[in-house]
C-alpha cells in the first residue's frame, strides 16, 4: 500500500528542469503584463492622469501616481528579466499587484464612479473581473516562488 | 550562456508585449481637436456623461463602443467646439447645470455625438 502511494507520488513529481521552465514561463508572463500595461500608460499619459484625477481617493497624489505606477512596472519587469533578480522581482510583482487589488477593492467600496485607465485591452474588464485577473497573477507568482524554494531546498539536501 | 539565453528570450517576450500593447492601446474613435488652448480653459477635446444626468467628465478621446443605454436626456459624449474651448473652464468634472449652460450658447460650445440617453463607461 505504502509503495503504491510512493509510486503515485513519484509519478506526479516534477523534475527540477520542468520546475525551472515553469518559473521562467511565469516570470515572462508577469513581465509581459507589466510591459504591456506600462507602455499603454506612458503612451497615453494625459488620459491616465485624467482618470486618476477623477478618483477622489487618490486625486491629491494623482500626478505622482501617474508617473510612479508605470516606472515601478518597468522596474519590476526588469527585475523579472534578469535571472539573478527573479526572486526579488516576483516579490515586488506580488506587492505591486496586491496594492492594485487593494486599491480596486477600496475604490469599489467608496467611489461612486470608477474610471479604469489600466492600459490596453485590460481596460475592457469589469472591476470584478479585474480583481480575479489580479488574484490569478498573484497566485501564479506565489507558485513560482514556492517552486524556487523547493529547488533551493532540494539543492541544499544534495550538498 | 544559459543566463544570456534566458535574458535574450525574456527581451523577446517583452518586445512582443510592447508590440501587442501598441496595437490595443489605439483608440477606435479618436477625434483630434485643433482648437487653441487658453490658460484656465478646458484642455480636453470631449466631455462625456459618466454618471447619468449627474457627472460629466472631460476626455482627451472617446470610444463610441463605451456608450450604454441609460435614463437621461444627455448624450453620451460631446465634442468641445473651438468657441467652447475658449469659454469652458478647466474642471475635473462638470455638473448637469454646467452642461445646460454650455449647451445653451450660440455659436455652440458643445456638439453632441450620437443620440441621447447614453452613459459613457470608460
């Protein structure tokens, strides 16, 4: 019985190479998302700023946010691109996406009118869909971090 | 070498994302305004009804696909005319009474785009 369970476990065990490939794919996906949205925000900055100004929660710091958001997105994308900084990039990605999600939830609660200037095709999502979209990306980034931890602990065991 | 390849592929993915963004960030309907901007006056070319009969926001561009039916007597979006650009003050949003005042002028300060009873959802 025990050997049967072990067999099943080993059948579903992912090799280190596969884990690394999954991590790379997740990093590229997260990087592509941030490059995509940052570009849209920079190209149509006036519109992005006008949208932020209309949200009463953040209208006071709208100008700062309008620059800070695309800049931080580019920085996180660069961190995800360089193999040595992938881990910190994933942590930053989760932090930035969590901030966006908290902002969306608080805006849904307190704002009578919700303008979305998130950039590109993502603007077509409803606010509910937006939250699920963000959560999905946060979850895959957490999965990538967990896989990285598993690889590190496996390599430590082999030493 | 492995890292170099990873970065190269990563850059390729980034370039693809950038290219894709350039496609989807283009507005379907963008009407360029050629009016002269005056200090303190509206700088956007359009005003859109974002809350039925209650709130009207300036927009740099508008997309007809973003208009949905509502119970209101105002149009979804208005184009600011050159006269309007010299007279409508710069504000983050406009009220219904502001709009009534702007719409009552001759020559027109605003021209309605499309039919009434629509709300703009950007």
